[in-house]
C-alpha cells in the first residue's frame, strides 16, 4: 500500500515504518510515476499507404537527403525542403515516411504544428505509425508533465516529439529531422513585446539548426509564406509540389482515388443588402446549409472574431466603450444561459459590466455592434432548426483537453455545424464536412499591414480546404463586401501561384520583404508624452547618422503611433527601417533602453 494511505489510516510515522522494516515485517520501496500526457491513449497500428506518383517523386528527393553517415562535404542533396501541397494532398504521409526512415537509422525527429488544436489529430496519426515512441510538448501540459516528458526525451526514451513552437527546444540527442507543418503560420514566431521571454521564429530557427548540425528540415504548407516561397524560387530551399488532393490511397492493387478541390462561390454582400437580405447568412449560404443538414452531412462556419459583438456603442453619440488600459473597444461576451453579459478586452483581459449609461453623453441606448462566434452560434440555432452546433474558439478551449474533446465530439457526429475562428481553418481532416461558409472574408483585409492580403488568402484557402475531403465532395461559400479583391478571387480559385506572383509584385513596388529587409523599432511607455518624444528623438538621431555616414541602402519610416496606440497601459510608437543597411546601422548605433527591435516583423500593428 502507499505510505501516504497508511499515514492517513493510522497514527504511524516514518520512524515507525523504519523500525518495522528493520524487524523484517515490512518492505519499503519507491516507484517512479511518470506524468505522461499520452498515458491511457491507445493507438491502432496503420500500415503506410501506397504513395501517389507526386508523393513518390517528393519522397525520393527527401530520401536522398536522409543520409547522415556520409561526410557533410560530400553531400550534394539539399537539406531543406518546402513541401507545397494543396489541402488534402498527403503531406503528412511524406512526414511519416521520412520519420520512419530516420528511426530505422537510429535518429530522432521533431514535428511542429502551429496550433495546439492540431495536436490531437497529429498525435493520433503519428501514434498509429510509431506507437509509444512519440511524446508531446505544448503550453497546456502541467509543469509535472512537461518536466517528466523533458527528462524522457533527454534520456532517449522518446524518439518523435510533437508540439507547438517550444517543442523545437526538446533535448533530443540524435536529432536528424525537423518538420514544420503549416510553416506559414504566424504562431511560429514567439514575438514577445515586453521583457521576460526570448523572441524567435521556429521556422527560421529550424533552418539555422539544419545548416549548423546537418539536420533535414521539411517545411509544409498549402499556402506557403510568400517569403519562404521566394526562397524556394531562388533555390535556397528545394521546392516539392503536391498538386492533387487524395481522398483514398487504396489497398494493394487498388487504384488511388483523387478528388477535385472544392468549388468556391463568392457572394457579394452588397448585393444581398440591396435586395433586402440583412441576415448574416446570404441566400446561397442559407440554401446550401439547409441542403447539407438535410443530407445528414456536416458544415463549418468560419468567422475570425470571438464574442457576441465586436464593440458596444452608444446609438446616440456613436461612442464605443473602450478598455482604459488599451484604448481599444471592448468585445461583448455572453455566458451561461446567454443572459449574463460582460465586456472583455482581448488585449489585456480586463473585464467590466456593460454601463447603464453612455459615459460620453449619458444616453441609455447602448447596444452591441458587429458579429462574433458566440452571436453566430445563436443565429445558427435560430435560423436552422436541424442544426446541432459546436463552437471552437479561444473562449471554449481553456481546459487542458478541450481541443481533443471538441474534435472527438464533432467526429462522432454530436454536432453537424462547427463554428469557429482560425483554430479550425487549417490542418484538420474532417471527412464528413461537405460545406464551408466564410461569414465575413473581409475581417482582416483592410488592416494597415502589408501582409493583410496574404493572411486573408491563406485563411480563406485553408478553411475552404476543410470541405470535400471524402468521396462525398463539398463546396465553400465566401461572403464578402469586396468580391473583386485579388486575394479573395485567387483564394476562390485555389491559385497560389498567381497569388504569390501578384503579392510579390506589390512587395517589389512597395519595397517590403522579401524584396527589402525590414526592421521594426517599437517604443512603449506608461507616459504618452514620453513615448512621443522618445520616438521623435531617436528618429532624428537615425536620420542624422544616415546623413553623416552617407548610407543609401536604408530608409527610415516614421515615427508614428502604432495601430494599437495603447496596450496594457503603455503607449506605443514605432519606426520602420527598410533596406540591407538597417542591420549594420543598428549594430553600430543601437537604440536606447525601452526600445524593442523586431527583425522581419510579422505584423505592423
């Protein structure tokens, strides 16, 4: 029995037990209980399928690189690959085959996924191939689970580590391969604005490790980062293409089954409004959703906004209720039986009740404006009696196993309509989903950021790719007020090649990465005047330095208040440096304290 149980049942102490042990009446022993987040999971072995001709061609290129016994100087095969495959093209099978070969040669691997929401499905697929040789690392583990998993990895008891960006630091002693799935995702950058954690980009760090330690890296995506794709076009990374969707590999001697990418219909919401439809559901989406539910199939409704309303405003003076710490509008959330309402700041987490009167004009006509996933779920239930909804966003995934439980419920058929944010837009394989609806494709399109069109294209292409991943086929409907915008048009055509061409032309004209390097200098202070004066002063010093040195390869833009001019009680101003000379300029003339240097920023907000 456990000593703790004996102590609880009797008045015995450790000295009593030691005496009993000396008399030979009891034996005292210790047992290590490993806190394993995968404990209790059962994996059914699945044999590797027959590869398609495109998969086979890609695999041969990667297999050639997985030769670690030859001196590095004699290896001519590339060590870094961009696996560009449309959604459902079988990129994961290539990852599994590469890891399989590594394990056979005594090597180990890391497989990164951008979202914790993708780990349950990844664990199932990898566990079916590699069983108990896998381990997982992400931020939802307890400290004990993380510590024990780390020790087991260090001791060589785990050969394949799956996880979010921090898994890249797992202490594998024989690391030979790093897989970065959905390599375009901004979540791979640990971009900490304030002090306390290191800033790094997992993709860039993986490529650096590959170069330094003779490790193979596979970057996979259906919508690669434009800068990564440009590297591949320049030959810095080997480009491998998987242009066809595969829905069934088939058994031996059975043909492989392909499927066309789902057709995407663009709905002009301006036309819907002119013709009297003020619902959040366009008529095509409403008809398609009714038909999908009538057939007993599943649908996904994508809206990249949480909450019930994106702002709460006074109907008389137009003033929005703002967070005092961030100067940004609160988001309205509903809880419990949908009658409890609260304002939440999505930047700092501050909460408050809805004011009874407008703090600006005293009016009591305060109402929510805009739409979030909470309100969308209510609208679906009201509009479609046959809908059994499931919401998947940040607000409902705070529990440790929340992502896994939601995925299991939807795969089991407990719900037929999945409503969610970008968490559901990529990576998930949901074979019964035949309809995807993007409620508002314009959500992030007009943000003052040069990557806004790219983010929109990636999200729409990825979420549309959740439909039609079985023989049932599928379709996607994209609702927008800007149907002519090229990111939306090309996402509807699944045309990444044309999008990257158009986007690179824009970057070339504007001088943004990958054409010219970019560094963002960000200053924050609790004092607004200090933030303004400090940014003006350092900008002036930079201009003087450039003038004195005669530097022609660097351009200074700003200073200016950031788009989010105040966050968490601190006022923010920024300066942009464009050009190859920016690194040399800052090396010779670093900014004063309280400035943050963000090399190749992923957003300018």
